[in-house]
C-alpha cells in the first residue's frame, strides 16, 4: 500500500499523507506547519470562595430589627 495525496484542512493545499499530521483539534496539517496545543488551553480555573454564609447587614436603627426585638446599639 503506497502513500496517497490528501488536501490539508488548514491551507487547502495537496500533500502526501506521510507529510501531514493530525493536530490536537483533529485537523490534517502539513508537518512543517504543525502547531502544538498551546499550554494555556489546558489550564483548569480555580474558583474563589467569596461567599459569606448567612450574611446580614448591620441594623442602623431599632426599626430595622426583625420583630422589634432588642436594640440596634446592642449589636
């Protein structure tokens, strides 16, 4: 079985199959124009834990308190 001609997916030019490689995203590209997958594409993001459990604003007056229990200056 011999080498066959293929059209590459990047440039649309004709090459021998032995002169081409599959890129990381599945495209057929000539070996001399082959690009490795960039390392930035494999970084996994870390999410910040910024949530505060049961956050409540500080009451400014006695009328802001729930059911009027207690005094604002006691808090």
